[in-house]
C-alpha cells in the first residue's frame, strides 16, 4: 500500500517537476539519424511582452504536440526564443523616456540602445519564466533571440545574398509613413479606422472635383479621368493652369483605367507624392511627383505660408483661403476608412522616401528547371501541398494576400534592430554591401565610411526564424536534421505578418520549405464571445493568475478541449475551475489504485494471460485499447480537442464510475489497476503533464513519464463479447439507479429486485456482487423468464426485464401522503387554469400565444394528475 496525499496541490509540485525535467536533459534532443525528427520553432514572443492568453494557448498546443512525438520516439525539438520586435520595443522604451521628459535624441543612438537592451533583458527573463510556468518542454539550450550574434550575422548574410541576386534595391518609392514612430510601415502594419470626414468639392480650373484632402492640392501635378468618360474626352493630354492658394500651377490631364468615373465628378486630382493610387497613375503616365509633406507630417518649405503646419492645420487654413477666393463649391459629410499605424494609431502619411525594397516579381529562385519569383514560389508551395495549412480554408486568404503583394519595403527608420549592412563612402559615394563592416572603400580605399542609419523590418529576421535558429548560414548538422520543421503553430491573426514572410525567406534563402504544416488556432474570447481587451479588465483572464489558483494542468485543458483549428474559443474562470475538478478526479482515481497495490504489483510486468482475470478486467482493457487507438489517430490528425475529450470521458466514465467502483468489491485486481493507470497516465500526459508526472513517480518506474513510450494499440487485448455483457450490467445498474431517483427512494435503502435475464442469466448471477452493491439491492432474484409483476416498477428492454416491487421500494404510508398532497395542489392549479380559459375577458384580450401557453399548461397538469392517481391506486 502506497502513501499518497489526499488531494493534489498543483502549487506544491509544478516548479520542482519542471526543474526535474529540465535538469534531466530530456528537453534537449540529439541529432540521431536512427530516429525520425520532429521540430517546432516556437513563435518567438515579443521582447516587450508578458505572457497573455494567446501565448498560453500556443504554448499548451505546441507542448502537447512535442510531448506526444517525444513519447512516440521522435527526436523532438521545440526551439524557444524571443523576437526583438523593433517597432514595439522602441516605442515602449521611448514612452518610458517621455515620462521622464526625455526623448531618444537627447540620449543619442548608443545610449538609447543601451536603455533598450536593459529593458529587453528584463522582459526576456520574465517571458522565460512564464513559458516555464506553462510546462513548456522546450529546449532552453538552443534558445535564440532575433538580435543575437548568430541571427544577426544570418540576417546580414541574407541581405547580401538578396542584394547580389538583384532582389534588394534602394529606391524612391511611396511608403506608408508613421510620423509619430518616424518610420515606414509595411502594408499589413497599417490598420483602417472608420471615420466621419468631409468631402470637399473644389473649383479646379475647368474642373470641379471632390477630395478628402484639400491640403495635398499643393502637391498636385495632374488630373486623371477614366478613358471612357465622354465628359472629359477632349481634355485628355492637354495642360491647364489651375488657380490655387499660392498662385496658378500647371497640371496635365491623363486618362487612366483606375479612375472611378462614379466618384465625385469623375475627375480626380493627382498627388503622386502622397497617395499610393496617384503614385501608380503618375508612374504609368510619366508624371512628376512633388513632395509637400515631410516626415514629421508637416507641410514643407515649398508650401509658402503653410510651411510648418501639420496636415490638419493646413487643411483648415487652405479650406478657409479657398472659400475666400471662391474656389470652394460645397462640402459634404463623408464616411471613409482612414489609415493608421498599427502600433500607435497615428494617421499614416503616404510619402515618397528613399528606402530599401525586396523585389517580389523578379525571377530568381531556381526550381524545377525554371526561374521563379519569390511570389510565385510562395504560392506554389501551398498550392501543390508541400505546405499544408490547417484549416484549409485559410489557403484562400493566403493566396489572396500573396498575389497582391507589392515590393516589400524592408528599411525602418528605427534605431533598435538590425542595422542595414550597407556602407557609403563619404569620399567617392561608393555603396558597399557587406556581411561584416568593411575597413575601407572598395573603390577609393578611403576609410571615411558611414553605415546606413536605418534598420531592417523585424519580419526580415523573424522570416528566417526556422533556419537561422539552427545555425544558418553554417551548414550545421542540426539544420540538416531538424529542418524543414514539422509544424508551425500559431494564431490565425498572424498568417500574413509572419507565416507568409517565413515562406518567402525560406524558399528563397535555402530552397526549402520552412515547415510542412501550419496549424492555426483560434483566438480566445470571453464567455459572451467578445474579444478580450485591456480596456475591459473584467473580461481579461490572466493566465498566471489562473495557474496560481487552479494549476497549469487545468488551464491547459480549458484552452485545448473545445478548441478546433481556426475557430475562436470562449474561456472563463468557471471553465478552468471545472478542469481543476477533473485533475482532482485523475488524482483520486490514481490514489485509489495506489492504495490497493503493493510494490510487487508495481514491479511485475503485466502479463495478459496471467493477470486478466474477470470479465470486468477484459472490459476495461478493451476500452483502454480502443481509447489508445482513437486518441492516437486523433493526435496524428491534430484533433487535440477530440483526443482530450475521449481521454476525459474514459477517465471520468469507464474508469472512475465503473472500474474503480467494481474494484471496490470482489473484482479488485491490482495488476489490471496498475496496467490501466500506467497507460492512462501516458495518454493524459501531453495534456496535463504535471499531475501525471507526480502520480507516475509513485509507480516505481525507472524513466520519468515525459520520456516513457506512447501506448500502442494491441488487438490481442480486445474482448468484444465480455464488453457487450459488461455494458449490459452497467445498463441494468444505471436503470435501477434512475428508477430509484425518480421515485425518491432514500439512497441508503436496499431494494428488492427481480430480473428476467434470458440468456444473460448466468452472467448476471456471476455479477451478483457488484450488481447488488452498486444498485443497492437487498434481495435479488435472477431468473431466465417469468410473469409480469404487478405493483412494481417495470424496466423493460429486449434483453432483460427488471421489476422493483413497490411496497418494498417505498414507505407506502409516507408516499401516499406525499402524493395526496401533490394531487391537491395540482387540482387547485387545474381549476384556476380552467377558470382562466373560460373567461371571455382573458380570451379576448390576451395574445394568442399566451392563450396557447395556458392551454398547454392545463394539458400538462392534467397529465400529471392522471399519473399520480395511477401511482396512488398501485400503492
Ligand atoms: Zn506609429
Ligand atoms: Zn570611396
């Protein structure tokens, strides 16, 4: 008999169990050519962050995958790390500085970066400990950081490779600019906000045209119309002088298919320097661009009296001036979508800037004897199934995004990040692109070199995450063995930001796919299906708080069971508390088993021939085999919720409700208890690693549970006949229990039962002990068949008939009194309802559905009266 605590206290065990795992080296897989590999690159949390529910979900699901594969004998690598998240991190540190009344320029680049590094070191160690709290069995010895030495060198190497392939170029192009962050933004870092704005109709030389941004008039160089628009046919190609607030200026009229003839008057002003659409129009027609808004979002020197105004101030001033000059025809209210920075919500200014770009349309990837563009290749790998996205419906979104991809602007005007590996000679203007800082100019040997001050888009480095973390550009054996990775698991909201860029960088950079499968989990929502938001703290669940209260295992289950790929999941505290009860159930069932076995039982290897004794044993072992088969299939298909639910139902139902109960009588079989317990703990382990490992430590096993083998289905251990019989027994016990409950039989009361069991007579005779004990039967007659018993509750099925004589079942005097009382109440109610339904006033004034409802109530009441009368007559 084993000593084991009565209740499971998660807090008492979790940290020490985690340490035991980590110290044992089991998280660190070896390159072992005799074993298959299984790899997950952990999506690196931002260096700014603390653990939120999104991370917790991702960690729980990935840990399930990794533990499962590890137990199946794969050399399983889960590689953790953090992302420097340049824009977010710099923003955070700047905010802290602002609170002290300082900004980054006060400190200078070097000092500022020191501050950032300090901040990041602190938050990275917080993240690490939080990842551990979730029970994540990741390989800390291989932990990486997007800005560490190796990854930085990988980034520079990739930049040089792309530059040499002519994929990276520097050019004047229109970009999304955040004046607050002082940086470019990628297309998908721009968010859209619905705003109520004004549409201004302005008199524009021979045109009247509508615009939401009159201040950009200062940068207009053309007017565009649709080629089929008859109103303007004769004007296309001509130049006009337009009266403006700073005097007359010249525009050219161009015809372009992209112009919507339905918008405004069908003619639009073209400001190539401050609108993406206009930039493209100007490029198509060879029209010049004139910049008027600077990088702080202010009007430039060429704007006369408006110089230095913000765009908003300028709009007001220019509208006023135009009204005075009679150039304003009318204004209208106008709803439209405003572009804002995803990080700081400042209005994005499109402007022309000298930036570094990746050309997405240049054929450079050699594949199948053809040269393909990074766009083509990225689409192809998903189309031909080299990469599978789960759920598949996200393919469409992926293709749409990829096909609409423009050249990717990779330079950011941030200090924090990978500085662009390009040096400019200050003497001869030579541009030197190099992995390492050059000592002198390659052209004139001058040592007067200056590195490009900009840094690279964070996605440039995180796009390389799966292979740079394995040592690339070195051809390491890890890279060879663990790459391509097996699964990339993340929230569906990050599909484009990150997953698409990983596919681009990997197919181009190393001519491999980054991962074989993409598993997208849903987002966590509140009980009512709302998004959890920091502005409504009452709806937010803090994972660390929940771990503290209910334990990690309960939190993990609450995020996995009921969660299907790509669909959102509702989470609330009671749900987590519910799974804590389940964890306790596991503990109690295991405790029961442990209290009934001795060391010899634990140490003896299970021998089915010798150790399986009863039909109850055969039944539970068969059920266990099917559970192993089904959950393994589910796990292989990434159906973790289904697998978890099946294990949950088995534990609660088959094991606790039946086998443990059966074992409390003559069926106690320690060998089978041990066998079932060991296998169940293994199946449960990926889901609830802590409690199962604690329990496992009582089983005298050499290895820890985390490194034990996943159970294998054994068809030799299927006993279908016994299963059928045992389920019949369970059915009879359940039926008698429900009948007892229905008739309010006191739980301790032993009842009399007569069973006509047909061909099951011998079987039930054999199971007399559990049947009597579990259904609380004091006197049991089992016959093959017989006459129907009067005055008894009859439970009739095709296989058996059970009769429970009423006199013995209940105290007839007490029951008569109870029923008579209930009958009086019901009759009173019947009378009232009948009166109401005869009342013309009620019938005329009440809505039909109310009348119908009352009629239904009356019918129900009358039915109950009849039932009670029948019961009374039988007593
Ligand atoms: Zn911003
Ligand atoms: Zn030079």
